[in-house]
C-alpha cells in the first residue's frame, strides 16, 4: 500500500542511459557551452518527476522529501534539478553538489 510507504525509490538509471542514448529527448534548453551528458541525465530526472507527479499523489504529499534517487553518473547530484536537489534523498558516489569543486 503506497499510502503507507515511508520512502519511494525512483528506479531511474541515468548512468546507463546517457552514454548509449546521449541526447534522447532532443536539443537541451540550457544554451551553448553546457556538457550534454549531465544535461541529458538531468532532463531524464525532470521527465521522471513530471511523470510521477502526473500519475501519483505521493510526490506532492511531502514535496519529494520521501523520494530516493540514485544518480550514479560521473557528476552525481551536481546537476540535480532543484525539485530533486532541494528535498529528495540522493544516492551518489560523488559526495558534493557543486559541479566545480575546489577541494
């Protein structure tokens, strides 16, 4: 019973999709100069959140705080869209959220 769930795992595998498919949804809206790999991965995350919100009431119930994302591509959560980075739980091998770490 999903209404009793404490957490929702979002089975989204950005690391598997971005290399063979690359820009599967067309040109990115982010302008020139942005690397396509993380942009494509994050567009995939945005699409997933949109689908979740359209099909189920659980995202809006807690603003996504009870949703878990695995972001295993190289940049991890650095490029996570605000809807995910702000509230959701991100599992990543990369322990930072900034794309250009200085340490």
